[in-house]
C-alpha cells in the first residue's frame, strides 16, 4: 500500500519517495493522519488512495511530507553574492529610468527566505520608496504561509544569521521576534504548488522575474519533475535573470541554452540566456575568474562582450516595437510575450496600440491592467479593470484580479464584493474548466485561492 501511495504522491505533489525512503513517507502520513481525522496510518492511506482530494487536502498532505526547515540568511554566501555582485548591477542599470525589481522565493516555507531578501534590499537601496519592488513568496503548505504572514519568529530562525538582522529589523515580544511592518509589507505570500500550478503566468504574478530562489525543495522531487520545475522557472525569468538553487539539487536541465552556470567563490548561480547589458555585472565588481561566461553562440549569437555597462539613459516614452515582417503588427500576443520578458513599458505600449481597434474587448483591458499592476501602477490598473467589468460584468478573472488589487489597497469591503462575485461565477463552471484569461488555472483552483484570500482577510 505504501508503494501505491508513493506513486500517488509523486503524481499530485511531485514528491518522490524511492523504496529506501518509504519509511519517511510512512512517518509523514502518520503525522497527517491525525489532521485528516484518522486514528491509524492504514485507514488514512486507504482513504487517500480512494478519495479525490481537494487542493487544500493535497496541500495539507504536502506539508507533512516535506520539511519546512529554514532560517534567515540561510547560506550566507549566496546573500553576499547577491549583495556584492548581482543586485548592484541590476540596480545600477535601472536607476533613474526603470526602477523596478521582481524577486520570487518559490517554496518559501515560513517566510525567512523572502524576508531576508526584503531586508537585503532595504539595506542596499536607500531610496527604496522610489522603487517598485515585488517580492513574491509561495509555498504549497498553507500552515507555513500562515506563519510567514504573521511574521513572528523564535530564536531558531536566526541560528546562523548576522546579529544586525535581528537587532535592526525585528521587535522583541517575550521570547519571540516580530518583523518590522515595513519589511513585512514588501513581501506577498501566496499558495503555489510547483508540481501542478501554471507558471509563468500573469495571473499569479510569476512572470518577468529578475531573481528566483528555489532552494531545498527540488530534493524532494523526482529527477524528471525537478527538471520540469527548473524549465518552467527559467521561463519565468527575464533575459539575464538569475536562478538560485542549492548545490545538491541541480538537475540535468540546468545547462545552456536555457540557463548558464555562473561560478562565484563558494556558490554557483544560474543565469538565463541572452544577456542584456542591463543586468550584466560589471568587471569592476565581478572577479573575472569567477564567471563561467557562456559562448556568444549559446547566447543567441550577439557576440557582445559582457561587462560593457552603459551610462544611465534618460527616460523616454516606450515605442511599440517593430514586428517582424508578416507578423501582422502589434497584437495582444506580442504584448503578452513582452510582458513575460519583463519589457513592461513596451508591452503596455503594444497593448494600448491594440485597444482602439477593438475597444469593446474586455480581455484587452484585463491585459492592460495586469501589465500596469506589474509596473506598480495599481491605481490605474484598478480603473482599467473597472472598465473591463463595465463591458462584461460576468468576467470572473477580472473580478478576481480587482478583488486582489483592492485588498492590497486596504479597500476590504469592495474587495470582498468582487471576490465573492468571482467565486459565484467560477462555481457556475466545472471544477476543472479553465475560465477565459485564467492562463491554465482551473475554476476549482481559483475558488480555493479566493477562499484562502478571504481567510487571510478574516484574520487581518
Ligand atoms: C526546506 S523548505 C525550503 C525553505 C527555503 N526555500 C530554504 O531553502 O530555506 C521546503 C519547502 O518546500 C515546500 N514544498 C514542498 N513541495 C512543494 C511543492 N510541490 N510546491 C511548492 N512548495 C513545496 C514545503 O512546504 C517546504 O516549505
């Protein structure tokens, strides 16, 4: 029965329990049994194998089968590399023209990793308020996310953390430490199953990332599944974006032309394809011997030597990019592609060029709103979503997105109305049906997300 359960767990969670780890599987199910209301492991396994589990139940099971161990600034070398090499180059290339940064901690557990990233950015960017910073933190375990959202930690979470972190960014409450609200607000937590949910997708904001951390989770996956996760994550990165995984969990796919290993003293990071000069570390900050530079051919053949940083350019109005011959001019697809590459200003220009010819198409306004949202222009995104809903009041995903945005703005009553409307529209669809503009996410999954959001709302 355990072997059968192992197959089941691999299919729906991506978690791999080879014969020598069946004992771990048994222990995990033993601990889940209580939460599912069973007194014996066998009865719990029988039920698991015979039941069509809800997403919530799958997530609960996952949280018992993986270890959520983590701590602030885990693996200091990686944070040092970010601070001295990777981030300065990105920040400098965007300063004064396009001041945004998008980071994702995939499998964030109880939040120590994404909060460490937020702390690092506060330390590195003195004019942070003039930047649009997005730190997305996701995990499959609702319990871990709840703890992350509370932002209260014990000593164990600081076990190998520089002292200034606890002293400068936390407030002591009895024997616990509460994160500074300003840092807390920089991180958005949400539930995402790396084995099943779609990414990159604008709907869960997993696109156009500059840096992705996915550490200490791929070890639980089979080789094929881990490869697939890495492939998808690499599609979530902008050109020149960075993937950070732990050294023990680098599967076969992490190889040119998808990602290139860049060797720093003490750690290897992975960098996506063609390097734009916007994000290339300058030679002055990057030890030449440390970098395994990809051959120009593997980078799309530009042959441009890395390290030729340009002076800051003044802001200018983005142009609609010229399309290849026969491309048919600007299109929603082109706007999406550009948004996926993180070329947000161009994506918006394309989207706005398309709208006049199809003014009553709510999907175009939805696309425009998602791009505006990524650019941090949430006020405008709200107005544009309202326009989409004016045209089509039954547009479930627009209600969902608007509810999400309004919630972020603290407009809880209006948010609640839109989330409830989205929920009722989605309940009218089949559980596995994918509504328009949902980018592969099923109605059932969206309903669960909304319920989780409403739960967070209730606690707040
Ligand atoms: C050891 S923690 C890693 C925390 C942090 N990334 C670090 O390295 O310190 C592993 C996390 O992976 C999460 N996890 C396991 N399977 C997952 C899946 N299929 N999708 C998303 N998260 C998953 C677990 O819930 C757990 O919180």
